[in-house]
C-alpha cells in the first residue's frame, strides 16, 4: 500500500509542478490586478507538494514525529513569508516571492530526505535570513547613498576573497571562513558586493577611463577566484561583469572584446592551472577515472538516467551515492527521485525568476538600480546554468549550488538577499509611479506627455 | 508585455540627479535587458532540451554500468530474470522459496561459470546484462497490479549466443588443465562457447567466494582466462608478422630461406626452431606452415617497424577489446627504435608482446571474415518471460583490419599449416580446418603454453576458435586436440 502511495505521488508531483510553472508564466503576462487567483493557485500547489513530500518522508521513517514537527514549522514559515511580503510590501513581485517559496519548499523536502538534521539547520538559517532580509526593501528605499559607495563594495569584496584565499592556502579550508562556530562561504556574499560595486561605479560614469578602472578591479576578483580554485564563482563574476558592462555602455563591442579576452584567459588558465585542466578532463571523459576523479559526475549521470521521466519516487532512489548530493548535485538528486519532467519544470521556474528580474531591470529608471537588477539576475541565472549543466555533464562541473534548493547556509542567505533586493526595486518602481501620478495631476505639461505616451 | 506598455506611460521624473536614465528613444530603451533575457531563455531551453535528449538517447547505455549501484536497488522490487542458452536451456535462474528468500541457481554448475558469471560479484553476463535482468516490460498497469498484490515483478530474460553442446565439449576436453577455449561465429561475432580453467561451482559462491578471492593469480578460479588472461602469443603471432611482410614486400612470393635448425644474428641471440627441427629450404608459405623460427626471427629486419606497430594497433593491440565483460588489454611495444634481439623475439611472438585468448580469436576471426573484425557479443536478445522479444542485438563491425586479398593469402597459409605443416591433428577430418599452432615459452623451464587458433570450414568459415593450454598440461598432446573435440561437436 505504501508503495502504491509513493508510485502515485510521483505522478502527482510532476503534474503539480507543471501546473505551477504554467501559472508562473501565465501570471507574468496578465495584468497585475488579475493575478489574485494565480497567487493563491501557486501557493496551494506549493503547500500540496510540501505536504505530500513530508507525508511520504514521515511514512518512510517509521512515522517519526519529528518529520511532522519540522513540516509544521516550515509550513508556518512559508506562510509567514508570503503574508509579510503581502502586508509590508504589497508592491513587491508576489510571483517572485511565490517562486522563492516554491524552490525553498522543494529544497526542504529533498534535504530532509537526504538528512533530517541538515534540513533543520537549513530551515533555521533560512528563517533567520528571511527575517533580516525583510528589512532590505525598506532600507533600499530609505538609503539613497547606497549608489555612492562603490569603492567600499569593491575593496571589501577583494579583502574577503583574499582572506579566503589565505585561509585556503594556509589552513587548507575549502573556500570557507571559520568564524567561531559558523563557517561562511564568503564568495556567496562577494557576488552581491561585486554587483553593487560595478553598478555604483558605472552609475557615476561610463567614460572610457572609468570602464578601464572597473574592468581592472573586476578582473582582479576573477583572478583571485581562479587561484582559489573557485572556478564556478570566477565564471559567474566574469559573465555578470560582461552583462553589466553591456547594459551600462550599450556597447556590443565591449562585450565582444570581453569574450575574446575571456576565452584567451580561460585557455591560459587551462595551460597554467592543473585544477582547471583536471575539470575539463573529467568533463570530457569521466568514465576512465570512474573510481577516482570521475566518480561524482558518473554517479550524477546514473542518478539522472535511472530517474527517467517520473523518477523513482521520493525516498526510493540512492541520491546519497553522489558525493555532496545535497549541495552541488541537488539537481541530480531531484531528477533521480522526482524525474526529468519535474526537473524541467523546476528549471522553468528558475527561468521565470530570471525573466521577472530582467523585467524590473528594464523598468528601473535609475541606472544604479537597473544595473543591480541585471547583475543579480545574471548571477542567479548563470549559477543555475552552471550547476544544472554541470550535473548533466553538458558543461564541465564547477561546484556551485542551486539557489534556494541546495543545502548550504551562505548560499541560501545570499540568495535571500538577492531576491529581497529585487523585491525592493519592484517596491520602489511602483512608488515612483504613484509619485508621478500625483505630480501629473498638478502639472499640465506632464499630463500632455502622458497622453502622448498612450 | 502589458507591463512594458505600462512603463511607456511613465514619465521622466523631474530630478536633478544625473543617474536617472533618459529614455527618449522609447522603442529601444529595453533592448539590452531583452537581449539578456533572450540569451537566458535560449540557455535554459538548451538545458531542458539536453535533459530530454539525455533521457531519450543516452540514459539507457550510461546506466548499464557495473559501477551503477542503483541497479542493485531494483532487486528489492524485481525478481532477477533468467539467463538462457541459445537453445533456451536455463543457465541461471532465481529460485524463490515460500518465505520469499531468493537464491540464484546455475543448473550447469561449473560448465558456464566464467562466461555466465556470478550474480553476487556481477561478473560475466550477470554483470553485462544486470540492468536488463532487473528491468520489467515497462507496463505501468502490470507494475501497479504487482504493487497492489504485494508481489515482486519478474525481470526480463536474456537469451545468450552460447551453445551448450559446444560449451560442454570444450569444458570436458580441457580436463583438469589450466587454460581457455573460445569459439565465435566469424561473420557475426556471436560467442558460441567460452571456457576457462580452473573453474568453480557458482552455486557454492555464497560459501566459498571469499576463499576463492585469496587464491594466487596462477591458481585463481575467478579469473576468466579467456578474456583476462595475458600470454605470450608464441607462433600464433606469426600471422601478423607474415601479414606485415606481405604488406612491406611486393615480392613476398619469391621469399626464400635455408633453415639450419637455428638462427644467429650478430649483436642478437641464437634462436632455435621448435625441437631443433631443420626445415631446409623454405618459402614464406612453408615457413609459416612449419612455424620456422629461423625465418620469423630474421624477417623482422625486412619490416617497416613503425608500420608494423600501426598494423598491430589496428588489430587492437594496446586497445580495450570492448566486449562488454571484463577483459585485459593486449600489449605490443616494439617500434622503430627496437634492439636486435627484440626484433628477433617479437617476430616469433616472444619478447614483450602479450595477448589475451579472446583477442587472438578476434584476429583469426577477422582473417576468416575477409578482413572485417566483428565485435564479439554474448546476448542475442532480451525477452519477457512469455517469450516476446524486447530487444535484439544486431552484429556490429568492430574494424576492417586488412584487405580481402590479404585475408585470403593468410587464410591459405593457415590452410597449409593443417595440410602440410604443424596442424597435423586435422589432416584427416571430414571438415576442412585452417589455423595456426603456437608454443610459447613463459619462463626458463621446458614447459610451454600450447596455442591453436583457427576456423572451419576453410572455404566457408562458420566457426572460429582459440585454445590455450597453460604450460604443464597433461592428458592431451596439445591445444589442437582440444580444438578437435570442439569442432567434432560442432560438425556432428
């Protein structure tokens, strides 16, 4: 009977998330006033998936009460997140908030399935992080000088990266900083500082001299990351910088030149650094080193391949055979137990997030905000591409996490901050509209312009 | 889109700040962010497409891997299917007792032990077809019905290419000697029989497996000598030496040499003919038939050694055989920098050259098949318990190793081995055999490995075979007699 329940749940999961993804895209194209039903529909599906997932885990683990307790705590958390955004920031993008909660819920289920204690830890960090990030949209609106602190972002970012490099070299730490009982992965946060740095510098000026200055600092970031062996982050920084440069200067040739230099630099890195070459070799042929370096990616491919369309069913596969499945290979673990259809729908939800971010970027009237939105969007989208493409062996594995879904405190908190920043911009953009409408009533000239606009 | 329309209604906020964008060209203002969106839409669609492509085209071959422990997990849901001989006899089956305990049972006991393999160790066909044996027909309704009734599903059956009569003939002929016998169909690569000795009773594996693991490699019963054993090829290697001579010397038909029973080369060593036989005047064909070491230890100096190495690698030396079950890589290392005694020894199949019996069989089989080497295979088809075919293996060409003309010349030489040379055991058989004998020294003692590779019938090859008897064999004069028992059974 239990097996039948799991067997049927596979199809339920796949259909539910497909409906959710469809609602997310439908919601993005209809008028905001008509989205009420979409929001509720999405939330109902999210809670169903979360409930179904934990019911199965509860069943599979001898009906241990702790699974139900964790479920209820998370249920309340997800409910509060949606509720608080709805009340405090009604103009924030509810679609983005819903997507974020959906990804968190899927992540919670999968992490709990892999390791209950890690799920508790992830949940506590996410809840703490959410409470802090509740203030971000408010701060963004109040503090206008964020855009003027470019050098501060730049130098603190570099300093953090150097600290990591130092600790990695000296203490053999793996890209983390130990601060008492907590270990932080600074590159997750430097991503945000980097975006803020580039945005604020280009906000000041996009002259050639300024561009050269910013490019040099950006290249320094990437270089430190390559030397620290954090290739995934290095690639993300590089692509994010190119895209922001493109938005700031609207010059296609800068991007082309950047790509050319980037290709030459990657070729150089391939020649110079052993760890770069190794990654490429594993990617090209993991099978000949299946016992050692190729083990992880081969296990990942087994997981995805065995999962087929509808997956093995939650708790039925062996995702724990993939080393660090809960971080870098979360996508493979999900593909194994939930199937490829679910995994594709999950990808579409991530893409939906990116489109929502680009949407607000295009509507920001301040260059600084527009650049921040683009930077965050590209950071997010490219990170998803790296982790999912890497897990499928479409591209070389770079060891980055799937935002909100993967286990990892730094990853989830930095993702929460990024989404809060985006929501802050949604929040402000509509404030601007109201301010405009008010002035429009008083100012005849602007009224004329409004009519022209129509 | 509507949101974008709406943004067009916005007006530039009156402000002194310089960082407010001037959106005068309304049609173009979002172009850059749109470009980025499109790039990512393309990237994500590519990823989704790749995932679908992976599942449709690549997954089935990737997951069929002994390192994939997920397959073992299927054993909780599926009763492992049967392994059947070509004629339908059961080679391996799973017995379920009243309490639901499963035991893998091998009715032929020792006879098929290496080729069928052990379920517990996932060797042989048990490892090769692991995924198929644990797969179900994929009928969802049937699976749900099994699920409801609490019964395990039944895995698919695998029909092999193995012929029990041939297998038993080879197994019995080997007696207690160490070595291997393999037979394949040259035109397709179907493996008809594969015996390795010493052997073990797979039904005792639960009890003795850990003990078997501790045997020395020379005594190991678990080692499949047919595919994993590496031996000096001895005179069987003269097939390739002769082929290279023909390729490098257009006047090979006028080759001549006077054998005095041994050959000395200045700066090298003295190499005697087998038993010190004096062969007298020899052309290439007779030297091949008599396996004259005088000829083949000196012929190396008339070869293009770089090309010779290439020829050997075209014949899969230094390459993975890729036959699906565990196998060793044969090695050939001589190149244009070789020393004099290395050239002497390599020409007669001694020296550093090592070969697996399966590889030696693939070489003679390619000669029998007009120079086309077929990929050996063990699984003819996969079927349901009711007998409906799920998948059928199609013969596959591994490589074209020589021209039909070259293959015909070597075939003819191999025929002369039987009619006029060292292959005396087949001189009066009702079927016409072509082949090459070999005796390989492997240490300083007098004991030698005995080889025989060949095919029959000569003018229309239906079976190619390879026999190796490890040194110290008793009860038979040599590998030829074991090959004869096999062929007698085949042509019966």
